[in-house]
C-alpha cells in the first residue's frame, strides 16, 4: 500500500537540492524577492514554479545583551514556569474534578520556576567566563534570485516589469 503525497509536496525533491531553472530577477533583500513573488501571484502566474534562492549565505550572530546572575535567574524562572504550567495543565486534564486543582496548578508553576531558576544560575556559574552575553543567530544571504523554468522566464519578467511601471 502506498502512502499518497499531497499535491503541494509532489514537486518537492526527496532530498534537498538547489532548484534548477533560469534567473528571473535578483534582489538584495529577502523582502523584495518575496514582494516580487506576491506580484506574480496576483497576476495569476504559476508561482509553484518559482523558487527564491539565497546566495552567499552567512551566519550572523546579533548580541542582544549582557548576561548577569539576575537576568539568568529570571530567564530560568520563566522557562521553568512554562514547564510547570504545562505539568499543571496535564494534572488538570487528568483530574478535572479535583477541588484543589487551582492550588496544585499554582504549586506546579512555582516549583517549575524554582527549579528553572536554580538550574539556570548553576549552569551560568559553571560557564561564567566562557560566554557572558546572550545572542540570536541568523542565516542571511547577500543576494536573492527568483528562479523559474526556462519557458516561464519571459512571462515572469514581463509581469514584474509591468508592475514596476505602475
């Protein structure tokens, strides 16, 4: 018995690969490339034949702040409270007729926050001089190409050119 694939997944390759085709246009920002695909979609162009290809990809680490014991404790308490909230919800689902469920719920959140704070501070103390800042990692391309099948390139360029003149 075969497993049917949805129509949208039928054109996706089993293994990731670089899309084949000709370049319709090139953009410096992803938002501009995405806007071009929106323009093509509004013009009833078969956008399932378009790919946005990011070139010269680099990783960018943006520093968001300095880590201190207070900040680490707060972040640990918040993440632990989320875990406690989840466990409290599980207890509520499996024992909805418990009259003291609100107290159990609050206790689960408080215990989760306490353990999260404790583990956060301990791990920060053990790694203290290795990393004293928080950051967010991003992958950014320096150029974005719109690629489509060779027989659709001229139609896509015509639609984009007409849109730019309006």
